[in-house]
């Protein structure tokens, strides 16, 4: 740990006394990684980082997918989504590290995004919080999918920036801001459900207009 980092930790603790040293340290680490526009390979390379507590969210996401869809899941982790998919679906896992079984290895924070394989549905289950430039990603993705299903911890319900950074999250969107990212790329939210303090959206591509709207 460099001296400048230690000073930054002490400065943060002074200004956020209600948070523990560990919380502030994690938050500062995320801030440094955010400045570098890097992904957290150390965390996501460990199987222990993939909690089974998230499986219920995955099950809710699967309920939003139509039968016989081809599905590309980013941040596939343990690939639990495949177990919940409707019949006749085709599943492609993608992740920051190789999970085996045909993983499309992809870092969503690299300067130049790869060409994604065409699918009916793209899934982001607690992934977009870790992406430095979400608008760029969705703009790139809209060329190859017609439906995007994404969970997101909106700032409406997850307010504290320190807590968000301690969780490793690098961005902070309200419900309105998050939806507008997709609206600008031609996706309309046709279904919104909740999981704990997060929203799960199903965005469907609309071809009539690419302009954002203020209508809910």
C-alpha cells in the first residue's frame, strides 16, 4: 500500500466516521480501480465470491425469458441461470474469467469491446454496477440482441456512495437515469420487478423511436 493510498484512507475515515475502516478501505480500493477503468479480476476469479444467495434473483430473471430463446449471460458465474431457463433455450455463458463449458471470456471495461455473438436475449444479473461505461456497453450490445434483462441497484434505494463503493460498484444511476440509458439505444422497459433492494428490468428493442421519453 502506497503512502498516498494510506493518506486517502485516513482522509475518508475522517469525513465518514460512521463507516468502519474496512468499509472505507474497500470503498477507496474501488475508487482507485474506477480511476484506472479496470475490472476486479482478483475478486471474480475466486469461487467464494459467487454467493448462492443470488440464486433467487437468477430464478426471477429466468421467468422473464421466453421459451426457445438464445440467451447470452454476462457475469455467468456458476451458470445457475441455465438450470432455470424455459424449455428449448440455448445458453451461452460469458464472464471476466473462463468458467469452462464454452465461456465467452470478456472484460466489459476494456477500451475496445469485442464483437458479441448474436442472441435473442442478453442477461446482466448484478453486473452493470461493475461496468465503468454502461451507456457505451448498451450502445454496443443493441446491435446483436432484441431483449436485455438486467438487475440493478438503483440509487433510489441504495443511496450511500461509500456503501456502493465498498460493494465494488463503480457507477450510481437512479431508476430514471438507468432506464434512459436503454431508451436512448432503442430499448423500452416492458417489465420491472424487484429483488431485495434491486430492480430487475426487461428491456425490449423498439424500432419506431430511439429517443428517450419521460413517460413511465
